[in-house]
C-alpha cells in the first residue's frame, strides 16, 4: 500500500504486543512474518493485509477493530 494509506490507518499493535508479553520476533514467528514486518506495521510504515491483521488479532487475543483504526 502507499504511504498515504499508511497515514490513514492507525494501530495499537505495540501496546497489545507488550500487554501479551511478546517481543516483535515472537509475534512475527507466531503469525509467519519477519520481525521487520511487525516493526513496520507498528510504526505505520506498512499497512497489513486483512489476513495478517486477523492473524495478529488472533495471536494477541484482541479484536481487530481494537488493533487497527482509521485516522480521521
């Protein structure tokens, strides 16, 4: 996705990951991506696919709507 799309999608991934006691590497391994992918999603550089967003939500036991939101 474009950088403009990344600007409009916010996330609480880092906070949810910290609450779960997981490192970026541990979360990445659990969903089948690299640590760098988790890092770029957390920093709003990369917009995850719907599939990745759902996997992250499942691993973190958090509704996807709580992890990702549209910035107005």
